[in-house]
C-alpha cells in the first residue's frame, strides 16, 4: 500500500505543471461550458463580464495566496479554513462546499464534452450526453490513479494544445469577420446592470480553477513562491484566451444565436467563420479542453477530500475497497460527478456551482480577515473588498435565478443547510481549536 508521502510527494508538480492544472480547469469550464450562459445574462457586453470576473477573482485569490505562502499544504482550502475557524462545522462545511463545487464543475465540463462531441452528428440532448459525460469522468479516474507526474505531464501537454488552438480560433474568427462584433446587433431584449453583475457569478466560476493550485500547495516545487505565481499566471493566461474567444464568437454570431446555441456556442460560431473544417477542428479542440479540465479537477478534489478525512473533518468508509484513502476519495469524486452529470443540465449545474463557490469564498475572506490577517501580513481593505464584491455578485445572481429558475435557488439553500447541519452533528461544534500539527506543510 502506498504511504501518505507517496501520495502527497513534495516537489512532484512543477511551476509549469501547476499553471497547466489551473488553466486546464478554468479553460475547460470557462470557454466551452459557460460562454453562452454568460451571454444570456450579460447580453452584448458578455466579453466584459470575463474581465469583471477576472478582477473579482484576483481580489479573491489574494486570501488564498497569502495563506498558502504562510502554510503551503496539500489540503489547500481545507487548511485555510481550519487555520481560520479550527476543526469545527464552519470550516468543515465550507470545505465541503468547495469540494462539491469542484465536483459540480467536473460534471459541468463532462456534459460539455459530450455536447460538443455529438455536434457533428446533430445530436442535442438524449441519453448519449450523460453516457459520454460519465465516460470522460471514468477516463479522468484512470489517468489519476497512475500518479501525480502522469497528471502533471498530461495536463501540461493538453493545456498547451488547447490554449494555442483556442487562441487561433478567436483570432481566425475575428479576422474572417473583418473585426466586426455581430453580437452587438439584432438583440431582441434589453440587458440591465443586474444581469451583467449576475453574469459575473458564472465568469467567476470560469476562473475558480485557480483553487486547484491551492489544493496541491505542498506538492508544488518551492510552494511558498510558486503557488502565488502559478495562480496569477493562470488567471492572466485565461483572461487573454477568454477575451479572444468571446470576441471571436461575438464576431460570428448575434447575441440571440449565441444564446440559442449556449451549450455549444464555439462550434456554432466556427462554422460561419471558418467553414466545416473549422467546425470539426473546434469540436476536437473542445473535446481536448474539456477532457483535460475534468482530469485536473478530479486530481484536485480527490486530494482535498482525502485531506479532510485526514483532518477528521468528514467521516470516511472504505466500502470494502483496498488501498489508501486518496484512492477511495477518487472513487467518491467520480461517482458523485457522474451522478450530477446524469441528473442535471448544464445551466443548473453551473448555477449550483456558483452558489456553493461564492458562499465558500466569502467564508474564507471573513475568516482570514477576522483571525489571520495580521499573522500573514494581509491587507484588511483588500480582504473586505473581496468579501463585498462576492456579496454583490451573489445577490445579483440570486435575484436573476429567483426570476428564471427559483428551484435551483431552493436546491442550493437546502444543500448548504444540509451540509452545515451534517457537519455540526458530526463534529459537535461550530468552531474549534487549531490542531497542534499541520497537514502537508
């Protein structure tokens, strides 16, 4: 049986590998799964929603970077929450929200993979979508059990292919359109400020892959320096790629066409701009991007769940399986992600992930501000700004969803109440003393 040191091997992920992991999750979700949904809320201004989302994410990343520089850990976010709130239900519940938002992202990107792969056959919906989604999640599991170095190398190769390919798509689409933005015309409805702010919730979800890097902190070479560098490089790369694609899609399709094809907007935009060959190449690129996104997300969340188990913050059952705990959490992650991919459509999966992530993010900012900001030398105004921006975006997103899909708001609220109630019963306290030892530091 592998030892814990074999599973969380220090220095097993290079700076390039960490950047590839972060961009792998972000680009897989942000471009192929969320571009159309963001356009549905923001209208013709949807490219600016990516910029606004990057700004909010950069403020949010400040808390994670400062804490990870002080305590690099394979537990990442779980470590941050425990350092702030101790081993109680607040820390454990928020950590589970993060873990679930990551699992939700896996199912979101897996369904997007299936949607794009089926586009050449003019198949929308039906049983093949969840079947292919579950298939790519199973593929991610197989690659993950081969070890960290396999994941890092695979992520690096896939990230290079898709970043270059997606950037070329955006440039080619803009060039073929004569740099005209079709999405700004022929709109059939008006889009207000609340819709734009609400769209930022999905844009933030498109950037939240940076937490993948945080969750592998102790495994990254020179983590005290490279965790922060990897996070900021990943966000910067994704901003450029997102804008190229957003303007590329907007140059080929009107806003109404983008919304109608919101689950496969890049493929739809490629056909008029680049012809049938461009359409097929975009589908292939989408398959590569989304598959690597699932891979990187499974890698991170399984380690986070294993660390929560090591910290005694969640219960664990082997269910008759052999091997280390991390191998078990890989199985749990794949099973839950597959279930979500079967039961929910892309829109609801994305909304649920946004609710869970924003609430968890706010809990982290408050915890760092209230308990750790002096110890880590963090700026109080920056932490409070990050908290306020999250609150504004969450409020706008909730208002929009109450109008269009109130049931998903109910699912999110019930889910969060259930998570914190479960942890309160399991741990018998809301906050607790910090443990005398650190995990993975």
